[in-house]
C-alpha cells in the first residue's frame, strides 16, 4: 500500500493535512487527501473495507486499520502474510 502511495505521489497524506506544503490551497489539499484515501481503499479486501468504511478522513482511516490489524496475534500475522504474498 505504501508503495502505491509513493508511486502516485501521495505518501505525505499518511502524515495528515499538516504535512502538506503550505503553498497548497485548501481545495488542493482536500483533493490530495481524497486521492490518497481512495488509493488506500483500492488496496483493501472487501471484508477489511467493511470494517473501516465509516471513517471518512485518511488519517483516521489509517489509524482504524492499525488498531484492527497491527496487533501481534497469530491470526493477524497469518492474515497479513497471506495478504502481502497475494499482491
């Protein structure tokens, strides 16, 4: 997912709106964050997307994904291995 954001020039969106250049106007910042949000959504499986779809901001969306899948349980580790190897 991070590689896709880097390739599309959207990696700064992971740090939030405050990390975007000040010379960007608010409309462009909003478009930038929406593009990053949609790129992340395209990388997720449907069952994962259903759990986080209620979040509308990119940073909250990523935080929710972290809380759901970054725990050290065996189930999450196996799921993440499966997910990364099928890309």
